[in-house]
């Protein structure tokens, strides 16, 4: 199994993937998943260093090569 449901059963949570902290190596101006630890709401957006709202990011998933 690669995921479980959270305690409220409102979200599927990965058992393998983890959020990456925003730091100097975080890509800027491209589409990615972004989240704020304080608010816990993820969204697809672009990161810009002047925006201090987001604390963590993650690349978007990809399809397996054999997917159609």
C-alpha cells in the first residue's frame, strides 16, 4: 500500500512521498504543489521567493510509461 486515509477520512496521504521544505534550491516560476504547514491546504501554483505564505513544495506526479 502506498497511501492511507487521514484520521478524518477526508484525504489520501502518501506513505512514501514527503513535502520538501522551501529553500534556496526550490524552483521558481513553474507549476508545482505548494502548501503552508500552518494552514495545511495544498494547491497547484507557482513559487516566487517574495511570497512567504508557502512553507513546502512537491513536484507534480507523472504517469507510468505504460499508462494510456
